[in-house]
C-alpha cells in the first residue's frame, strides 16, 4: 500500500516538473538569443560609428 501511494505521488508531480523544465529551457533560449543579438548589434553600431568618424556611443 505505501508503494502505491509514492508511485501515485510521483505520477502526479512528474507532468508539472516536466512542463516546468520545458518552460525553463524555452525562456533560457529566448534570453540567450536576445543577449547575443544585443551584443552583435552593439558591435555593428560601434563599427559603423568608427567608419563614419563619429565618437563611440556611451
């Protein structure tokens, strides 16, 4: 009987944990992509400002 209880408890919690992990991985990927895009844009902007003879952005 106690084994049935723990198995049922595990089956009840497992979907919530799996959905939470998937959600976490998706948000992590979005945040990393945004950070990479911002770094790339800043680098391109700095190169363009230098090419045009403008002072660096603050």
